[in-house]
C-alpha cells in the first residue's frame, strides 16, 4: 500500500520585515470596503490542508484569525506553484500570500513583507543509506529544487563560491513530490526548510537532513507592493494582539512542537504496521471511538502495545490499550487480552479522562492533557498545571504544561505537590509520539482517498470508452 501511495504522490512575527512608515498611512481615513479576505496559499501539512476532518495548517489558522479580526469571511485560494501565487498577488487577485514563504532580498524588493511568523533552517536533504554529504562543493550529484523557491536564491549565492555546484529547478513538482523522489532514490538531493522536512519524515522515514545551508530564515506573509499600507497596518496591529495572546506560540507547538524527535526504525515499523496489522482492528477503533477521531484512539493503542492484543508489561498492564487491573474493572473489561474489550475499555477511559479535565482547557487541546493523564495520572497533570500557574504560565495551554511536566522528576518541585514524584518527561514523549502516529494515519488516509478518486475517474473513462458512439450517456 505504501508503495502505491508513493506512486500516486509521485504522479501527482518580530519586525524583521520590510518597514512600513505608519506616519504616511492615514489611519483616520475611511477604510476601503472589504467583503472578504482573499488569501493565496499552497498545499502542505503545515500550510493548508482541506480534508474530511476540515481545514488545517499554521497559515490557514492564522489567516482565519486575521479574517475574524477584520470582521470579514476568509477565502483561501490554493495555487499549484509559487510563480502563479506571486503573479496573483501582483495582479491583485488576492490580498495576501500565506504559504510558508521565506523572506529573501528579492521578495523584499517585489512585495511588502509582514512580521516574522517563525524561523527555520534551510537544510540539504538526501536519502538514508547514501553517503552523508559533508561538503557542498563535492556532492555526488545535482540538487533539485522548486522553481521560484527561496532555495533558488540560496543556490545562486552558493554557486559564486562553488562554481562546480550542479543544480536545477523544476516547475511541475512541490515539496512532497521532491521528498518522495529523494526517498525513492530517483533524485540525489533537494533543499527544504527544517520544519517541512521533520513533518515529512513521519511519512517518508528514508529522508535525512544534511548540512545547514541557511540558518534562522524568517517565514513571513507577503502583501501587494502597491496600495496595501492600510492592510499592512491592520496586519501589524493584529500580529501584536496575537503575539500577546500566545496564538503564535500555540500554533508553533501544535504544528511543529511534536515532530522534533525522529526515530527511523520506529517510523518504518509504524508504516509497516499500518499495512499489516491495522486492517484487522480498524473497524473496532472506529466502532468505539464515538466523537473522538478513531485515528487518535488507534495512535494511542499503537503507542501502548504496537497493536499487540496480548502485550504485557512487568508492571502488570496488559492488552491493546495496556490497561491496569483497577482500570479494567472501572471500565468493565473482563479480559484485558481480548482486543475488542481492551479497545472499548481504553476508549471509555480516555473519553472519561477528557470529560474530567477542567473546563478552562480548550476543546482542541483537551485530548493532549487527557493522554498525559492516561499515561501518568490526572493528579500529576493537575500538579503540573498548578506549577505552571505559579510561574506565570498558562495552565490550560499544552505548550506550557509540557514544559513543566519534566519538573515533576525534580525534588524541589515535586515535594511541593499533592501527588509527588512523576516521570513527567515520559508523559511528554508519550503524547508527542501519539501525535506523530496520528499525523501519519491522517496522511495515509488522505493518500488513500486520492487513490480512490483516481481509480474512480479511470473507471468512468473506461466505461465512457466502451459505450458505442451512437448511445448518448447523460450526466447525472
């Protein structure tokens, strides 16, 4: 299945920005009537995705917040490449570009640049099992990058010092396609931002990060070069408000905070398990997940037992969801080694944990607090929340509490708590691992749907070709 997915895939803010002189912007003048915020973007896990579970992505969520700030609806307009995207902005077909775009000198000259959203490193990407590139001047093949990407700017500068450097740019492929070609051994190297590489390693574990070519590259939004001063002033005011509210930190943790640990062996094993083991239990996960996304339940089970219904630990936990005996009794499980009973009981216990959390924890983050509680107990999580609050941090934000949980292993902190010592760093690793497994399951589902759509179109074409020319087929 994974090979099929790859085949389909292959076919397929600080003011480090251009300054705006706000004194020249007549803020008292009536604002132009805006009925919608048109945001140009590119598809990507960290940028913009539209799936059965709804729309997601760092840039999408920030754009949605900005549209709310302006009190207008948001219209995301995805383009297939940067050339089209940049042309649309220059032609005023869109108001803003929000697509994980890196700040470069050339872009600063062509557009107005918004505040810095986050920073990344530009890294050389190669395939595991091939020699690690040590020197940019002595690579064993050429580098392939997307046209109009910031990588072109980086390579142009590098070639001044390394005239023998071989590289080319392509117009018909995106990041994911280039990554797949690298993983498949069809390309030698590409260049990627560090976040994008970490995200895609969950699906293509053969990818490796080589040398860093550019450090701390700023990722920004782009505005039209003309007649956008008012929109820029609104964006700056919005950005300051979101910065104070912690929105940027929250989104950074949501999309990038759990991908920084990469384990090649584990990732490969998980992808094989999706093919070979999950089909036997998927319907059970779906049956008992209720309102919870079944893939989160399945990801939790994999973290617990690697989908082994007869798993046991020296501490006495057992089964697909690794339930303790008291927990099994609480959730009505008679046989912890029965896969269906274990999944049903684990789902009940996890949903019960979500419901027991304080109302102050946002709906979108309750699952992470619940999983940490599933791992080390709700009492220890509450201890960490109280410590976070005492330090001036947000006890209802997972990004803050995950920083505090490891402190429960230090005497000077846990001796002041109600429930005492806990292996909080393991709970953080536990939740991050589940989030990575979940993301991989979502990616596989999306690729499977692409296959289904393509196969359906092919079947329609075959039927159409077989219908005699004198028979009219009406569209339904």
